[in-house]
């Protein structure tokens, strides 16, 4: 057959396509069904996070809902009484005061009272994706809060910062410094949120099965009702709900599950 603008497919190949498509469809249905069953069953390893006083360490108002809602709700369910320490007011667009109020509203939706929400508004810790915060300064401020609140579990970002944000990564470096130098109170453990590739980040609850198969120290998976609760918390950050954030609400795996590792 003469070459032309269309690619010729041998008839034998066409006969193979329907079975392949059926197989792919079957696998997709199994993934959907399995992920939903796991969500209904609240799958996850909770033993290491039971009881005590937990601290979620974030960089900006909205981090707690955007990335950590499954961990916060899971810790509350496990009796760990989480508090939130946010290390900036999120003043990049001069909206700091608005964003602090939105943070309190979001935490209320997640079951955390205003008395357990603290914002560090330090001039040397600016909300800026291009600025890496001073490790020593940040470590000192975080340690003071840990000691004042009798914290025995810290939850924060890992070295990838989920989105690669310099402020997120600064939190990891500060906590890693405290951990490696033995400055944390005795028995205080650190869990860091796993950064995943772009594909996994935006497949919502389909990432449940993948996360269950991979190594981790803690896995928090929300039910459908709890996922709606997490989304309500995110919607409290009205100043940040740009168009792409609406898509994030639909597709992000971080509003469904958190996989974490111990330092």
C-alpha cells in the first residue's frame, strides 16, 4: 500500500485492540472499587500516632487544608490532639491579616480550636517562594513552641516540600536539624509528608492503592465524608481560591490521603 498521510494498521493488530481496551477498563474499575473500599474502611497504619500531643508545622495559611487535612483528621481520630504552628502570615500579596482569619476558620472546620492555632509573623520569615528561611532562627522558634506545648509528635513537609516551595523545604531543614542534633525533647518523633510525582499528585483517591503498596510509616486515608470536610476547610481560604485551586480540590491526592515517613 502506498505511503500516505494515514498510518496503516494491519488487520491482525485491530483484532487485538478490543481485548486490550477491555483489560484496561477492567483494571480501572478494579482500582476505583478497591480505592473506594479502602476509603470506607479507613485503611492505614495508625499505631504510631495514637495519643499524645501532635504539632502540625506549616509555612503558610492554607497548608493545613491543602496538604495535611488527612493527617490532622486522622490524628484527631487517634486521640493525638493536634495543634497547628504556621510560620508565616502568608503576606506575599499583602493579605496576611485576611489569611490568618481564614486559617482559624479552616482549622475550626478540621476540629482544631483557635487556642491551638499559632502564627509566627517574623520579618525574617517572609512568605516568598524564592526565599529559604534561616535554619537556626526557625529551629529556635519551633523548639520553643514544642517545649511550651509539650509536643511529642511533629508533622511537617519532607525535603521535597510537596510543591518544591522554598519555605516548605525550610521547615524540613529546621526540624531535621533539631532531630539530628538531639535537641528535640526525649520521645518527640517527627513525621514528614511524602512528596510524590506529578502523576500521583493529581489522581485523587486512585493513589490509595499505590500508597498502600509502597513503604511508609504512617498512612492516613479519609472517607468520602471526611474528604468533603477537608474540601470545606480548603474553601475557607477564599482569598486563595483561584481557578487552578478549584482543579486542585477535584484532583489532588493530598485531600484524600497522606503518606508519611519517620525521620
